[in-house]
C-alpha cells in the first residue's frame, strides 16, 4: 500500500468512526427525548379503556335498572 493509500485508508476509517459516533449520540439523544413516551401512551390507552367501560356501564344501568 502506498503512502497516499494509507492516508486515504486512515482518513476513511476516521470518517466512519466519526459518523458512528455521531449516529450513536443522536440515538442516545432520541432515546432520552422519548423517555416516558411509552408510559404516557399506556396511561392514555388505560384511561380510554376506563372511559369506555364507564360509559358502557352507564348505558347498561339505563337499560336495566338495578334492584336494591
């Protein structure tokens, strides 16, 4: 390998390393920003389920009054 080829190889390896580092940093940043997003989504889904259940129960109560 000539001296120029070695420099090109070293430059190429450094550029790949830099790109890998930048990609890793961006993924870490994205992971940090989205932290808690899944929990919020699950809470929202649970709340929707509770609301639907509550409304369904209200409809049943209107159709079939409970005897006490």
